[in-house]
C-alpha cells in the first residue's frame, strides 16, 4: 500500500501484507526519458508503397493509410544514406522541388502533302460511243466547274432523242382525241424516254432545247464537275469508250491532306480536332495552320509508327501533293499534373527511382510510377505516384548516390545476417540408467560437483567407494543420513574434521557405524559431536 516502504528481501510489510517484487526493467522504464513525438513525413497505402499522400485517409483500395515517420527514412531503412554536407557539395549534388503544372508535350514530326480525297472527282461516260471532240488535252490543266471536257457520239443517244420526240407527238394527239387511256399511255412513254436521257447525264437544258426545237444532237458533251486540276486523262479524240470508263480525274487543291507519322508513345497525346502547325523547307518563315482530321487505327509494322491525317487550307496552291513538311503538334494538356525533371529519374529496367533530399546530407531513394514525358522543352516527366508536391529531388550526381545506397543496403543485410541468433538446437538427452548400472566415481571430479543439490537418498552407497571421496568439500547438511547406510562406510579413510556430527543421530538402533575404524584422537580432527547421541563404550576415551 506504500511504495516508499521498500525491503531488500521478501517478507511482510508493516501492515502484514506480502511484499511485491519490483523488477529491474520496470525501474529502467520509469527512469527512461520521455519519448519525443515522431514526425510524420507522409502517408502511404498498405498494399502499394508508391501510393503516397500528404494527409491521412483511404487508399484506392479503400484501406486505411499507414504513416511513414521521419526516423523510418534514416540510414539503413530502404537504402537511405547520409553523406557529409561538404562531400555533397564536392559531388555537385543539385536538387529541385517537385511541382505541379498544366502538363503537355510538344511533338515534332514530318509529313507528306497529299490530295484531299474528299475533293477528288472522276469523269466517265455513262454511254458507249466515240470521242468526237476533246477540249482538255493535258494533265495538270486547271479547269473550272462546268468547263467542257469532251463530246461523245453515240447512236443510242440519237435513237433515244428521236424516241423522245415521237412520244411528245403521240401525247399531243392523244390529248386532241380526249381519250383518257390513250393520254395516260402516251405520258408513260414520254416519261420513259426522258428518264433514259437523264440517266445518261444529258443536262436538263439540253432536254428542254430538244423539246422546243425538235433538233436531235449527234453528240453528248461532258463538263467538269468541279474546279480543280486534271491529274489523270484517259481520253483521245476518235477513240471508242465504253459506258463507265474513267476519262478524267480532277483534284481540287484548295484543301490538302498531310499524312504525318507519329511513334507509339506519342499517340496518347493526339486527339482529333487538335490544332497543328506546319512549315515548308522551301518557304522558310511561313507557317500553315491546320487540324487533326483522323488517327488511323493501325500501326505500320516496318516503321513502327501511326499515320495521322491532317487537313490544311491551300488557297494560294502553295502546298503541292508530294511535298514534305515539318509538322509541330501541341499535345493535349493534363491539368495540375505532378512533375519532376527527367534527369531526376533513374531507370533500372525493373523500376524507376528518384532520390529525395531530407536535409543535412540525408537522401532517401523512392520508387515512383511514371507517366508521359513532356512539359517545357519536353524535359519533365509526369509522376503518377511516389512523390509529394514540394519535396526536393536530386537532379545531378544521383547515380553516385544510387551506388552508395546499394552499398549501404548490402552492408546492412550482411550485418543483420551476422547479428541474427543461431537456430536453437534441442538439448541432448541421455538414456535413463538401467537397474544395476554403477557409476565410476574414480573418474569423477567431485571437487566441482554440487553435493548440496544431490539426492543422496536415491544413491546406491553400497556400490560407492567412499574412500576416494573428499568429504571436506561435501555439504552434509543437505545429505539425507536417514537413507544412508553408515555401517558399510569406511570411516578410517574419512576426514571427519570437516563433518558436523551435531546433525548426526548416532543413537539410532539401525545404525551399525563402525567407530573402531575411526581415529578420534587425531590432532587435526575437529569433529563436532555436539548433541550427538553416543552410547557409552568403555573402549572410547
């Protein structure tokens, strides 16, 4: 009840209560100085050490975040190292803070100007015949929409025009007779003849001219469908052409496509509709602006690149199909991205590391997950996890730090292996003694034996040679003399000077101690007969 009442051995207190022991480790714990509050560096996910946060909460897997303390990032923990600040300065170690920015990438590539496939036109005949007259003779000629290209003579066309005129006359006569059935049949014949002319691409004004004048034309004229440049010609005067045969191809160059090649790692930065700029080597200083029209959904196996279609306006016809151009594309923007310089990252193939400066020459290797590279000058890399904003990372001499970190980590593992306790071995056990086995006391060193802990009652003294035993070093107080047969003991060779006979009961009727063999008159004998019970014998004096 009173902690100030202390004793040096067990017993009872002043109040009669049992004393309570106080152990050494309890005293040391009470006297130890109070622990300082540990500083939390950051919080990390239990299943992913690269997923870190600056405050407590839940991880992406819904688990509670684990705090990482400052003392856990000291030397020997995860390869952290400590270097003298003077050596750090000599090594030329430079650091920069982790920061956030609107992250994007500038991509440069080359492209080839090609025709806009949506502005390509083919001119062909829908009727068989002979080319009677040709108006455009050369590839590359510029034509305007509606410009005559050629005239075709076709007997079928002449026959159809005559049938159309005949149908007109039959319809007029049927209307004069005022017979409804005849009028309906005449209208059907006229419509069929007219549709044949329409199907052969005979212009409406030509059909109207035929109705008004009744003049049958021998040839059919084909006009340019759009303004552009003739890029292919398969027509010659006097040649026979079949229905459906291509005679001209015309391209409108006021808008062109540019096919650009991008590598696989650049494709994620590209989206349809993104603005893009282009320059020509033969027109330095002039920039053309276009946009991304289409990203082809396959990869060219030989070049390992992806084709992207760009569209540019070409009002002055400066861009000519077949030209090569330098293309610059500003990739999509990742807002508020966490970034570090690319030179801060050490890529080992299996993982990516950065060294975080902790001050006072301390550096901690940190595994990170990387995103795309980009930023100003494409000199930054997006950090997906593993760092926090504001932490200082090493951007020079980090390979020297990495070597030192690996060395320190290897030394720590070696020291841990040496300090580890050896595996426990099972104690060797001796087989129990069989009845009748005897112990060889001649080869035993009784000087080092603790007889006080021996159970002499179970020892077979009959087979023991007490003549060679040094009883001077034996504690007879712990000896069970009741179970000892003194009648068979040779006391003639026993040194009784160290024996306390005060504890011996010599009067026991079952004792047949042979005192004749004892030398009680030896001057060096300090036998204490004390309260021993000796039967009076006349021969003892």
